[in-house]
C-alpha cells in the first residue's frame, strides 16, 4: 500500500510538472503588408496660378488664371511567376486669359494593363492593352477663328501588344513587342476635314477607325525616387507599322514628369512631352508645364524609411 501511495504521488507530481511546462500555442503572426501580393500607389496633384492686372496697368499684359491637375494610380500584383500591372495616368491643364477666353494647355489620358509570366529572374512573357488619348477638345488659335484639332478619342490609340519584358529592378522596365496590333479611333472625323478627301490622323475618308495589324511597339518606363520627397518618371513609346517600315514613319513619344514636395502637401511639379507622330505632323511636337500646388501621395504597402 505504501508503495502504491508513493507511486501515485510520483505520477501526480509528474503530471503537475508537465502541466506547468505546457506553453499555450503561439498564434501565427498576421501577414505583414510586405507579404501581400498587391502593391498600390496613388498620386493626386492640383496646381493653381494666377495673374491679376488692373485695366490701367501700364506694364502691359493681361489677367489670367490657370488650373492643372494630375492623377496617377497604379496597382501591381505578384504571385509566383504571375504578374498583373495596371496604371491610370491622367493630366489636364487649362488657362483663362482676359481677352482670350478659356484655353487648354495640356491634356493626357493613358490607361495600361499588362499580364506577365516570368521566364527568368529578369525576363517575362506578357500581353498588354493600352489606350492613349485626351479628355477635351483642342484648338488651333493662330487664325481669327479657332480651328478644332482634337477631342476625346479623336484621335485615340488602342494597342494590344504581345512580347517580352525586361525588368532588372522595380524601377525600370522595357517591353519589346514584335506583334502589337493598333486601332486608331477618330470620332466624327468630318469635324477635322477641310476637304472630304482629307485623311485624318491616318484614318481614310468615310471611316472612323484604322487597323494596323502587322505592327511593333517598344515601351520603356523609369520611375526613380530622387531622395525622400521627389520622384522622376519617364515613359518612352515607339510604334511602327511593318507595312511602312521607314524611319520617318516610326512614331515616338516621350513623357517626363518630375514631382517634389516642398513642405507637407505643398509641391512643385514639371511635365513635358516630346512627340513625333507622322500621321499628325511632319515635325516634332513639344509641350511642357511647370506648376506649384498641392500633391497627395499614398502607397500600400508603405515604403520603408530611407
């Protein structure tokens, strides 16, 4: 009996000791933002400039007020070898000058979506769809009566590209598309014709669209931070039709955007576009704008502090 009591006591002590040593299971840590497959960013800017002169101001000039806005939203998905990249990049600027009324000074509408599959550490096979156009009517003011030059989807360029992408890092990408069919859209082309036989942005008379099936496209993008409060973005687009493969027929466009925060939401930004589009003009087109205003930026996951 004594031995039985001693044995039971030993078992009891062992049970108590084992219970004391049991540590409650630690729950698995919640996924951190860096673990998520989606990465998004948003940039919204609004700039205002004005000049006010009295009617008897002898220094000359005219009162004016200008307003410009930029919007850039990106959403990038990464899961294993698969990727899906989306971007909406909008820019619009206008100015009202006394004696000249309201005039547009800048306008850009860019939508792009791309699905890719990794072939190696830096190369992807991809298919993409992008739209390039403008929001509002544009006029030529060199004559007494303004002449309509462009409008929403007049022209509009819808390109479906297939090819390979080189991405050495998160800041730079180069898409090479040996097959990139493009649809040129001109809504109501009669508005832009002087004669019924005029070809409008490459679209033949009597039509509002033009297909270029056998075509190639190159798209290069760079988004480079310039310190903790500034960012530089460049986009170069080249498009050519195999049917008219001549140097003067290669369309090229370069968009540059520089944004820098001065204090809080206060920022300065610079935009410039250099364009050669043989269906629009035989020369090189150029536009630029500089503004001071408000800039709101959001990024998810939040970028680590530098």
